[in-house]
């Protein structure tokens, strides 16, 4: 299978074998033909319910279980934000993040192409996700990590037994170099914004919009790092528009951490292109890509949907993470709490209002990260014989 690709920016076409990026410098994505697509009647809740819009491959093992995550109302956050709040909980994926959507499609396609190895460039969730999907499919997985990766994150990746190379040098350059070298080796790199990953990750948007059909949510707010997920969401929405299933698109708001906000900086400046920055320390380390390969595409997505790109600081992120735990029952990774922090800021600017159905995309679970902000635990110890009295004193 050689997947046809197209460039969102200049319209050039190519195939997957020719590479992941256009001569104009922008990333390719699959050339999908959505006319005639309708909401599927199938009972399959996984992302493969949208197989008519996906590369024609059959998932085996873990890949068949990606997607189909819950969309929950969070009424106790409505007043907090100043919107009608829904949370798309991507922690419901097999390895706890939306990355499984892209890994599922990428690994299934590599299997279908007869390759024996897949690879990725990541220091966290994507590496874990690729290694898990490769383990299930019986493919080798080559994970290229920055040499200074923290030990506990390396341990989580190693759990699925990939081959890990610690690479010294610039991370943005490593991303591009892996794609270049992979073309001449029997290993398919499925990096953050590569066509097959974007194909899988567009299903977040398809699921969200199908949950509201025939209505359309007013706003979708999500964290952005490389811009791969944001690209997928924009692509999914464009396909639904082309299929005639929506007459308007939700406004897409993309949130970065203030410590590393190249896309938000470009948006603020009114620039057409994203340029690399130097990243600072942040609790939202999963979204600290200083040289985002799809940053410019994210600017286009924000413009096309009538949304925006913004940045929030670490205090706002930690406060939002507590609110999601204590008022929505969802413990998310710090990086995803940027969505709630961003929604609060957008409501303050009157970009979203109380009657706006606002979907926060909680991109990953908090249970896999070292807790940088643990709660103070207030729990008294009582003897069994004193239990009745103790219960009476704590529940009025
Ligand atoms: C990867 C990741 C992101 C950022 O997604 P991009 O596609 O790189 O923009 C956000 N949140 C979590 C939890 C992630 O793992
Ligand atoms: Zn192009």
C-alpha cells in the first residue's frame, strides 16, 4: 500500500514512500476522499469505526483497542470556566494517551506493508505508546530519545521492551533526521506529525463531533506541542465539512505552556510561520517542543476554525489540574490541564461564553507521571472499636 498524500498549504501531492514532508517545508497528510461518508452504523466503539476515512489496513492486537474514549460532562466546572464544559478523556486509551490513536494506525500500516520494525522520536507518551503497539504486533520498535531523558520516563518506555537509543544533539534536528534516515531502512518512523499518525489522531475530532451530532460543539480546547494532534483534529473536522455532516466547525483553541510557546508566540505576533524558541522548565514537559514540526499548520487550523492559540503558566496549569481532579473526577497529566487553564483564560476574554458547548481534550492520564504537585493528605488513624464515633464525627 502506498498511501496518497497531500500538502494542506501548497496543494502538492505525493505518496508515503516519497516522504512525510512537502518541498514547501510543510508536512503532508493523507489525501482522504470524504464525500459520501456518513456516521457509521457499526457497533465498533474503537477508532476503526471510521475505517472508511482511514488507510485500508486491518488492526491486530492492541491496535484494535485504540480510541472510543469517553466524553463526559463536567457540570461542576461550568461556573468555574464560564462555559458548558465537556471533557474528552484520552486517558481511556490503552496506554493512557491519545498517542495510541496514531500508533494504532501507524503500526497496523507498517504490519500491512510487511515491515518488521517501527520507530519514533519521543521522550515520553508517544514512545511508550509505539513500544506497546509494536510489542502487541510482534514488530521491533526503535525509540530515539534525547540523551538527558529522566530515568523514570525511560523506565516506563522500557517496560514494553523496545530498542532505545539515547541521542545527543538538537531534538528538532533529530526529528527530521530520523524521518530522512528511515526512508532508506526497513523501519517506519511514526513521529508526532507524520501522515499515518495524523490519520489516527483525527479520530479524536470524529468521535467528539459524532457525540454531538447533529449538533456541533462550539469550541474545542487542547494542548499543543508538535502540533500533530491539532493537525489531526483540524483534518477530521475538514473531512466532516467536506462530507456535509457539519455546516460549521467548532472554534479550535490551542494551548501551550508559557515556558515553551513557539506557536502561541507566532499567533500573538500575527506571523504566518512558527520559528523555534528556547524551552524553559515547566510542569507540562510533555508539551515543551521548542521546534514544533507542525507549528505552522496549527496557525492555519486556528485561523480556519475561528479559534486562537494561547499560552498559560505553570501556576494556572497546576490549579487547573487540581480542579479537574476535585470537580470533574479526572486526574490528568499536567500537560493536559493546560486545556482547562486555557478555557478559563478564553472565557475571561469573552471568546467563550456560558452557553458554549466547550470540549476540553484531556490528552492523557495523570497516573503515569511522577507527581510534581502531590496533595497534602489529611487522614486520621482510628482503632476499629472507635470507628463508629469517628464516622459520626466526619459525616454530619
Ligand atoms: C503528545 C502530547 C501532547 C501534545 O500533542 P502534539 O501532537 O505533540 O501537539 C499533549 N498532551 C499529551 C499528554 C501528550 O502526550
Ligand atoms: Zn506544500
